[in-house]
């Protein structure tokens, strides 16, 4: 995806640190934000614990991938074909400063720390949480200039980058084939199905459900089998299609339509799980 080219050593003094750019990067194509979901081997939300291996020269920092190692604790695994270890070790530096992305979500560019010449962000705030898009070596350093290791805002429920990632993960789990589902709704729907089904938590609801004040504290679970987009002139309504385990007398022959892309109503995109067999 991108390569590092070694350059002449350049010494910079920034905020008391000696910054030594060891690498510069060049890229041929830049990954689209929506492609991050499918390209990542795993996606996790993790909290910075501290150094596993501190830098040998505390006042010198290199652009690129440092030798020092930061320890993370996984708080949530959003994507992954296997259960990741609870602890991650990622090359990087610690900082006491926030480094939030200054672009509107969904981010299309790396946070400011990654715009310093090496195309990656390698510094993490002690105790903060990050959304990490990992490769098969559990490293976020695989895609230049992209938001693969962004710091999350608190409270997490208001972080739009985290919410977008949850919803985009559900949306991209599409098998790409049509399926006729029992419905009395207009045929103007574009209907697709997810493969495999996703177990998601949501309240017990009946019919086409759109409730802006629905709580994200869930007490029930459905299987998301697809998604709809209803189009009628200027009207557009995105929905998830969920199937209950009850009989066909419930809902629309055991199916229910839930609002999609509306601020994670009912927490439908918060705790999805996907089986792999």
C-alpha cells in the first residue's frame, strides 16, 4: 500500500524533544475511508496502559515506526476472524497531550501526529482510548495517511468516528446478493442480505421502528439479515432488516425494520457479533 524511503538525517527541536526523521513515505494510492473496514484484519477499541519497552533515548523521537513499545488493553473488538489477546503491544511513543483528528467524521486523513513527514501517527496519550485498525500482525502501521489509530473522544457514546465505524462494519458485511423477504412495504426498496447474520442487541420492537429517543441500553437480541433503502422522490429512509426468533405472527412474519444511519438508534450498532465457522 505504501513504502518508506530512507532520507538524510534531519534534526528538529520540538517541544523539548529532538525529532529525527528516519523515514519518509511515498504512496501511489490512498485508501478510501470506507475501504478501511474491509481491508483491516481486525478493528478494536483499546486503552493505553503505558510503556512495555520505553525509548532508549527519552528526549529523541523518530518519525516512522519507533523501537519503543506501548502497551494497550482491548476494551472492545469490533472486527476479527479470531479473538484477539486482551493485551496489544504496538510500537510507539507516549504523550500527555491529546491528538484528536481535526477533520469531520468519517475521517479521511490521519490525525495531526501523522502529518509530520512519515505518514503515520506513532504517539499515544497515556490512559486515552484509540480506535485501531490492525493488520494480521496486530499493527496499525499498514496504511499511510489514513485514520488507522485515532484517539477517541469522551464520552464514547458521543464519538462520531466510533459510531460511524460500528455502523459501517454492519453495512459492509453484505453478501452482495438479492433475497426476497416477506414484506408489505413498497417494492421501491433496494434489498440486500448480510452473510453471515449478525447478532445485535436491541429492544423488543414490532413493525418498522424509528424512534429518536430510543435508549442504547439494550435488553434483547435479534439477527440482522439485511438492510433496506426506501426511495420515493426526495424521501430516503435507511433501515436494518432484523429477524426475531419468535413465530411469524410477530412483526412482519417475524421480521422488523429498524432505523439505520440515525445515530445508532436503540444501540443496534453497538454490540454486534459475527460468527465464523
